[in-house]
């Protein structure tokens, strides 16, 4: 799959948090997205068991859901921005592995809200977590909120 190098650069390098995690964008097209992170000491949550921090898992689930939504309307479209409205993560197994793949897909695109399903596996294909998300999509035609 060919992804625009500018999109890869934005996702992997321009977001300081994504860069800190070492996110690699593997797929982003037509409402489907896939990202990878490698296991590193800095990402450990349980230092005794040496498993991935749950916040890293949740971040990857959220990130891939958002990228799936963005890819569904095209990164170059007139959409101004988007944000997570609701996110549910179910942790199924400890985050053990050499690397992790998170993938997401838009289940229902909408004019203002999009629903997604996501999952994360380790390199052996073991399902680590699943998630669902609702993302609000803002159009450039929307008025800006007043400062109250």
C-alpha cells in the first residue's frame, strides 16, 4: 500500500507523542488504518512482568481509530479537524511481545460522528486488546465556538 509520504511524516514525526512511542504508519486508506510500535523498556508498565503499559495500548487503539476516520474522508479534504468523543478499550491479555500491530476500521461514517472498531495484536498474532471509538469530525464550514 502506498501512503503519501507527507501523511507518514505527519503521523510519525510531527506528533511528539507518536514520535516518543515510535509509531510506524503501515496503512491508511478508505476507512482502514494500521500502525506498529516496537516493544521498548520505556513503554513498560508492569516492570516485574515486563509488559506494555496499558496507556500505550489505549493510545494505539485510539490513534489507529482516528487515522481510520481521517482516511475515510481523505487527508486532503475540507475537514478541519477531529477528536475522540468516546473510547472503550478492553484489555484481553498482557502486552507481551517484540512488537505490536494496531488496526482499525470505520464501522459507520457519519456527517459529524464516525464509529470505529480497533484491535491490537503482538507479532505472534495474539490478540492483546480490542476497542471501539466515536470520533467527531469538524468541517471547515462550522462556526468557531465563542470564548465564554
